[in-house]
């Protein structure tokens, strides 16, 4: 009798366990965000570790003499040079000068380039006439023109802005033009069938369609603009990180050269992050596109 | 007087020096409030006809009269849903639906105020602020159709709106369309490849035949309304279906002989 009850209890317990097991089983939900967050966290960690490792190795190798510290400087020396350049020198002013010219040239180049590229939608004739010139202008190595531009616009701020502008404007125009060419003709037709005017088709369909193309040129553009500014400063300038590097090279102060390179790299990264933010802003609601 | 007339209309395309007659001289006369289907094999000029009525394409000859007024080359006079749904991917469903009103200058608030209840009523509730790629094919078609309807024209042209849907969704959408047609009292021109669909929905069926595209026959449908699944098995339905199948088969045989 007792054995029987026990048996029943055991059985009951077994089914209970089984139910529990079923209930306990985690339902698997496709959670893209969670997955993304997880990989994001890991990749940030990995990136930081690689960076730290590189800096430590640099420091170590220059200390024990595997790398000659005269050529390679070292992270600690660079930091020290940086501190003196900030307190006693003009590093901060130079930084503002270079980044100012770059950002201004980038904004002007991107904006005017976009307008130029988008304008090709309005007329096939105009677009066909302009196309070979755009291609030719794109092919000119703009940096080779730098000496002329410095003569034209002086050794001041404006010649740097012009160089940064020239570096970006055609790239953007070409990207925007490709965007315009990729606009779905049926979308245009649909808008016309709803009684739209050309102006409305342009603003409601052409611009948003071309936007991903324009945005895709932003990241390249910011780097190009920076290169333009620095070359301008190399040619002739009173301020800027480029001028600082050139000067340091002339007096064979490699620590100062390295400082300039590190500062430019950080500036470049910062501006890159800026374009990432800009991309998000411009593509709001478009993330879902195709 | 007919709501929409196409008088001696034709369309010839010329490409690489070769002329294609997309549509031979054709006369159409559609009465107000009718549901008219246009069937015919691929390439017989159905979309071409619609593009001309919608003012997106200039006919080679002929006039298009809406309420007796010539609308040749004037776009925006009729609602037109093209062969694809063509929702703008960067806009939410509701702002896609109000596009026609927006273009006409209706304030956004007011336009949404009209669109939102209709979206609820016609099965798009809960998806107002989603983007098109988050919707099923059937829902996208509904959204495109609502956009066409809210453009507020008496005549609407639907070019194979349900072509890409599975059979079950299709039947649901057909019933839905009939409900909308009843509610909105529009004159509808409807292109389809599907004979069942044409009979089920229409008051009249225009049969076109290809190469060159021309109007072959007008077949009236006298099935009683409202129609439902039982309609599909009625004698009249079966009879009409056989008749239409026969006509399309003739064309096919003729084309095969030519080739
Ligand atoms: N823009 C154009 N240029 C040259 N020929 C064209 C043009 N548009 C259509 N055609 C020709 O006109 C004929 C009719 O085309 P249309 O698109 O009207 O056919 P359809 O009946 O809508 O076919 P489907 O059922 O496949 O959609 C076809 O032979 C097509 O090749
Ligand atoms: Mg077609």
C-alpha cells in the first residue's frame, strides 16, 4: 500500500519535473537588438584592447631599443611634447585652424556638390553636356593645383578651405548624379499620376532616392577635405597642424612630427564620428530602405 | 453620358526604326459607377491604355473624354494604381497614403485625420507608422489602393493590383475591393490576367487581343450583387468563364500560327 502511494508520488513527481523542464526551456525569440548589443559590446572591448596593445608595444620597443626612438619617438614623449605644445606653443590654435578649414571645405563641397549632382535630374540635355566635364574634372589631381591655388587665394585660411572644397565637391556631385540616375522611373510616374508638379517629384522622390548615395560619399569626403587642408598648409601657411609638421621636419624634431601625426589622426577619427552622426541624421527613417 | 470615353484612340511606339502598334484604334465608353475589367494576354496594350488615360502618355490618335472634357496629356485627372505598389520606402504607411492629398496642399493633420480611420476600417490598423518593407504584399497593395482612393478622383484605374498575391489573399482582397467600391462609389477600370477575378468583380469585361493590341469584344456580366464565394460556382459564372477562355484560346492559336 505504502509502496503504491510512493510509486504514484514518484510518477507525479516525474511528470512535474518534465513540465518544469518544458516550462523552463527558454523560448527563443529573434531579438536583433540584443544580438547587436552583444556583438557591439564585444567589438568595442576588442578594439580598445588592440589599441592599448599597440601603444604598449610601441613604448616598450622604443625603450628597449628594437625601434630607434630618434625616428619612432615614443608614446610618452609624444604626450610630453603635446603638453608643452599646448602650454607654451600654439597647438590648440593650430588644431582649430586645420579643423576649421577642413569642416568648412567639407560642408561647402558636400552641399554644392549635392546640388550640382541633383540638378542633373532636371534636364537630360544639360546632364549630357555636363557629364564629360564632370568626369574630366574628377580626373584632375586637385592637390597638384595647390601651389596655384595658394597664389590665387593667398597663404591665409581661404586657400585651405578652397582646397578642401575642391577635393570634395566633385566626388559628391558624381555620387549625387549616380543617385539621380538610379531613381525608379515608376515612382516618378506614380507621383505624376497623383497630379504632382516636377518640383514636387524632385523634392518627394528624387532627393530622398539620391540621399543614400550622397551620404555614402560623406566618409570619404571628410578624409579628402583633411588631406586638402594639410597639403595647403604644407605649401605655405602661418598656422595649422600641417605647417607644424613641416616646420618640425625642417628642424629635425621628430617628436613634434609624431605629435602632429597623432593629433591629425585623432582629429580624423573625431570627424569620422561626426559624419557617422550626420549619416544617421540624414537617413532618418531611411534605414529601412532596401 | 458616359463618365469616361476613349474615342478612336490608338498608340504606336517607334523604336530602332520599327513601329510597334501597342493599341489599334479603339473606342471605350465607361458609364459612371461601373466596375469594368480589361483582360487580355501580356503585351496587348493594357498598361499602355492606362498610361494614356492617366495622362502619362500621349496617344497617337484620338481623344480621351472625362465627363465630356478632353483630358489628353493631362495627368492627375484620374486615380491610377500602377502595376507595382510603388510605396515610397522612406515614408511610413500613413504618410504614403496621404501623398496625393499632400501634393494638393491639404495640411498634414487634416490629411491624416482622413486617412487614419480608413486605414483602421480597411485592415491596416496598427501599421500606420510602419515602413513599407515591414508589411506583407497584401497590406502593401491595400496601402497603395488607399492612396489611390484618397486622391479623390471619380475614376480609378487599377493595373493588376493583385497579380503578385497568393490565391487566398487574392480572394480576400477582391472581396475587400468590392466593399470599397460599394463604399466609395467610384468608376473602376481594372486590369487582370485572371478570368475568375474579372468575372467575380465586374459589370463589364473588355477583352483585348494582342499584336496589334485591339478591342476584341465587350462581355457584360449580369451576376447579381452582392457577390460572394457562391457566385464562383453559379451556372452563369461557369458559362461566362468558358466563353472568355474560348476567346483567349483563339488568340493564342492565332499567335502560334503566326510564329
Ligand atoms: N515605352 C515603350 N516603347 C516601346 N514599346 C512599348 C513601350 N511601352 C510598351 N511598349 C510595347 O507596347 C506593347 C503593349 O505593352 P503594355 O505594357 O501596354 O502591355 P500589357 O498589356 O500591359 O502587358 P502586361 O500584361 O504584360 O502588363 C508591348 O508590345 C510593348 O512592348
Ligand atoms: Mg501591363
